[in-house]
């Protein structure tokens, strides 16, 4: 099985972006998040993404319809691609990771084993596979769709050719700060930052107070996973402002005939009635 064949099948299944990372791009990852803790003989990570239609954000942008934008692709898609890989004679683990904050979610089965549930980072995998970068407010950004992407991944022992790391920057970082300005709770701190490095790609990320995020009335979605970890901010004011900025500055490959923001953004405080 060759990488081009795999990507062709993935596109037919319904994935919009597909990238491959070699295992050496996961050095310095702790055991509780490392793919090798799940499949010790793994050779490759397949990172996958589906575009979230811009219209999904429209009702929330207008303040009239709360719709969820999922951070993870449908398990149906990853299972279908995993079955294709296994039909070729290789083992494949389709992943729907839990929030890493939930670890440990059990006890080790042996002294030399890491406790469950091992939860590899979808965002790290997507960066390692060349699909994009992690933006200033710690959301994954695709050069095609920006933050409008649901992610998935497959761990496999198939030796596949790795894709190059994205060598351009999408997020302007401290030169922009639209996400910071849009947050009504000051949850994104431009004064406390961290440099994340994946296979030599450096990304500057702000400290985010996720406890404050969970209180945000401006589009944050709380599901079972986010109650234990990072809340789903894809449709929140910060990410919608990111969409506006990336589109207006021509950073994204996907173009639209009309602007996303057509009137001043609304905002509610946590005590507003």
C-alpha cells in the first residue's frame, strides 16, 4: 500500500485533507499521549480532516441558532479507512481520543504499562502530518479552511511516506490578537505565552483559562468530553473573529463570494439577562 493510494481512498470516503507523519515526529510526547502506547509497532500516523461548512457558524454569528461544530470527525469515516488499511494486511487503530485532562481514567494493567486511557493529541498529529498549525488561541488552523476543520487520526504499522511539515504561517500571533479582543471573559492571555514545537515548526500559543471558557455565553459548546477538559470553542466569539481575520487578510485558500461578518459582532457577559 502506497501513500497516494491511501489518500485517494480517504478522499472517496469523505475526508477533505489527509496527511501522514512518521513516528519520529512524536518524540518528547509523554506515554499517556503517545501513539506507541496504543500500537507499539506503529510506523505511521494518518491525520485526517473534514471541512466544517461556514454556514454551520452562521446562526451563532447572528445570535439566533446555536449549532455544534464537532472537533472530531465521524468515527464512521475513520473506521472505514481503518478497514481499508487492514484489508491490505496492515493493522490500523481508528482514534476518537478522550480529553487528555481525563487521564488517568483507570489503573495500569501491569507495572510497565501506562494507565488508560491513552489520548494522543489530534492537533499534534495534524501538525506533524503537515496539515496546518496550532494558532495563538490553541485551535488547529488549516491553510485551506482555517479553524473550520474536524480532525481524526489513525495509528498504523504500515510504513508510509511522511508529508512535509507546513512551512508557512497562518496565524499572525501577537500581530493580530483578534481572538483576544473578542473574548468577553479575558480568558486568552497575550502576556503569558508558550512556544510549541512540532518537528521543528514553532508556534506561539497564549495561555487560555479554560475555566473561564466554560462560562462563556458567546458560542462555547459544552459536551461530555469538554466538561472534563478543554471546552469546544469552535463556534465561540474568539474563533469566529479568527475566521473573519483570516478571510479578510487572504490567509485561507478557500474563498467565498460574501464576507462572513456582515454586521458588528454581538457579545454577552455572563451576568447579562
